[in-house]
């Protein structure tokens, strides 16, 4: 039986002011629109009224509906943010995934204009045979370009090419005021630098033009480098950052003593023109696709079930140790790997997150200036071990600063940690995150909304600093005077008085 809330007849927030029954009726939306919308990590979800328009007029109509009903809207792409960045409890979810047309493609210049719901996968599959690859991709190919630009995503090459925003040539954005603004580095530059990374709080991208990278082969040359400590990992990265196109580290967070922070770095480089003798073949989409089976036998769609017995402390300790020891065997053995194979490692096992059921996972990623990174990240590993809450996957990246208002990047390193959530550990996990936050803030570090689940309002103010927060909020008031665009993340870190 549906509840009064599901029928759309109850007040929708615990903190909503008392309103009359006429006001309830004004706020009512069709109950058949109600769906459970999930954070990617599955540790959070919300019941929302979901609308999936296919045109700009359709987005505008949802904006008008929300205004008429006194509702707020969470913009949503593919829902690949780990936490609550694209969910909003009991309000409207505006899902852009049906707006995925490729509007223009210039194969001479490598410039592409797409609708916001076009995925990273749609783009590379469309352009690679012409010899173009996106400058910046995430560890999964499924995010939409609207979501990727709203978070200003980074890749394993952030130290070399910056975030995706550095490769956005222009975009159109529909503001809640009803205006469409065209923005680039020449026009509406303030909005350009704030909406990129503005986590969907200023307006809805309706089209985005990107520049892509010319590639002369469908393969990269990849070298694994085993590292016995975090200090060695950082040394390897620093020695190679001027010549590498991509660098990414994996860290075994279970290792102790002299092995604390041990891991594996992968360096990848593009092939120069002429190095690949059959580029037309390696650049074909089917030669990029990730295989559907493991060793031609086990369908990958069921692999998450085999992973499940290892998604606990004992199993993950074993897997991490095995990965480190096997990395010794392949040390410095360079090999060719497709762009998709190298970039989208996290897509190898479809729905691997289901092995974290029933309570899901959160990711904690912090960014720390270069000179403080070693100390902060070593202390983060020790803290995890002290709490008995050790990340099952630790990923280490090198970053460079950029010019976007809400940037998460800096001249330093980031450490991304995947934590299993259980019914018993939730409170301690949030306490561990708060302790790790303190280290990051003291070191002048930053956080990343695409990954966040635990940041508090006071810690947000501490790391972003008041001037930046006020600048963003002032822009929000101009673009969105009725505060139509809101997510649970925005509410938690900007509107909440707690923590
Ligand atoms: C396995 C995995 C690996 C990942 N690896 C990386 C990585 O390597 N680097 C990295 O940077 N990130 C990474 N991410 C995070 C992911 O790239 C970002 O969260 C990205 O924003 C997801 O895009 P989405 O389309 O799913 O957007 P959603 O998660 O649905 O939304 C993200 C934000 O964009 C806003 N938004 C969505 N559409 C629009 C629009 N049209 N206009 C304005 N705002 C909009 C939403 O309101 C929200 O604030 C990873 C995520 C996963 C699950």
C-alpha cells in the first residue's frame, strides 16, 4: 500500500514549515513519477519525482512546473557520483540521460558539440575511428558529459592536461531565471569558470563543445612500476611526470610497518605518429571494447557474485597482498593496451559495486598540496588501520591547479579510498572521515563533491574559505534567485547549520 507521502499528500521534509492543505495541493505532483533514485555507491538514496525530458523546452517546462509547485530540482546525469550529489529527497529529479544527441562533429579540428546526456562512452565511440580521444575521462565511461563538466572531472592525466573544464570550448546553460547563456573563455567568463565544477547549482547545461586529443593509435604504451612504500611511489611519479601522459598509483592500505603505503604505479604514453603500423585497425571501436568474458569463459556480468566473498577485511587484505606481490613479477614489463582498456579499468567487472551490498560503499577522496601530501596520506593510512576501517581500494593521483571557482584540484596529490558501509560501521566511518578531513584542512587541502558523502558545512567553509563560498553563493543568487536547484549534497554542505 502506498504511503501518504507516495500519494503526494504529506509534507515533504521533516524540516518543512507547517502549511495548509491548500498549499499541500499546490505542491502535489503525480505519484506515478515517484522513483527511488540512488547514489552510485548505494549507501544513500531518495524518493523523487523523476522527469526525463528530451529537449530544452522539456527542461524549461520542468523548471516552470517546479516553480509553480514550490518544488526544488536536482539535475542528474548518469548518477555516477558516489554520494548524494545528484539526489534530492522528496523533490524533483531532472534526469538528462535522454538528451544524448551529437549536435556537431568536426573531424579535422576534433571539436564536438553534444547534448548534456551524451555519455563519455558515446563520445569516444563516435570519434575514435577519426583518430580523436577525449582529453579527460573518468575511471568509468558511463558519466554524462553534463555531469562530468558539472563536477569538472579529472583523469589519470590531471597533472598534464588539467580537468575536463580545460577542454571545454563553450557551453549553453539554461538558468532557472529562464535565460539561456552562452559561455566560453571570451563570453560570460565568470559563469564559465563557476558553472564548470558548479555541481549543477547554477543552471542546466543544454549543449557542450569539447576539444578532443589527436591520437595516432588505438593503443597506449603502458609500464607497471611496483613501489615498496608511499615515498617510493611519490618519487616514481615525480621522476616521470614531465614525460608521462598518464600516471596512476594503486596503494595497498592494509600493509604495515616498512611496507606501509606499498603499491603499484602505471605510466601510459600515447604512441607517436608512425609508431603504430596499423592505426586504422587499433582505432576501431571493436578493438577498444572491454571483453564480455574472463578468459573467454566466465561472463563478466556474473563476476560481482564471485567478488562478494572477498569484499570483507580478510578477503580484501588477501587481494591487496596478492596484487602487490604479482606486481613484482610484471615490474617494468611494458605492454600495449587500448585507450578504453587503460582508462576504464573500473568498468571491467560490470556492477562490481553490487558485491558491496546490502549497505554499499562510499569513496573518500582528498587532495593535498605536494609538500604536505606524504605526511597527510601516511597518517590517513595509519588512521584507517587504527579505526579498523581499511579501504579496500586506494588510488593515488598527481594533480595541477586550475582556474575554476569550485576547483578540487591543486598542485599536489589525491588519495581516493573506497570504504565498505555496514549497518554497524557507519557512525565510526563518518568519524574516521572527520578525522581525516582535519588533516587535509590543516594542510590546505581540498575535497571533491563527485565523491563526497561525509563532508560537513563547517569543514566545507574551512577548506573553501569564506570568500570563495560567498562568491559562489552570490552567483547562485543571480542565476537561481528562487534556489530552484538543490541536491542533498548542497543542502548538507551549504545549507545545513550542523557540523
Ligand atoms: C567507478 C567510478 C569511477 C570514477 N572515476 C572518476 C575519475 O577518475 N575522475 C573523476 O573526476 N571522477 C570519477 N568518477 C566520478 C564521476 O565521473 C562524476 O561523479 C561525474 O560527475 C558523474 O557524471 P554523471 O553523468 O553520472 O552525473 P551525476 O552523478 O548524475 O551528477 C553529477 C553532478 O552533475 C550535475 N549535473 C548533471 N547533469 C547536469 C547538467 N546537464 N547541467 C548541470 N549540472 C548537471 C548534478 O546535479 C550533480 O551535481 C567516477 C565514478 C565512478 C562511479
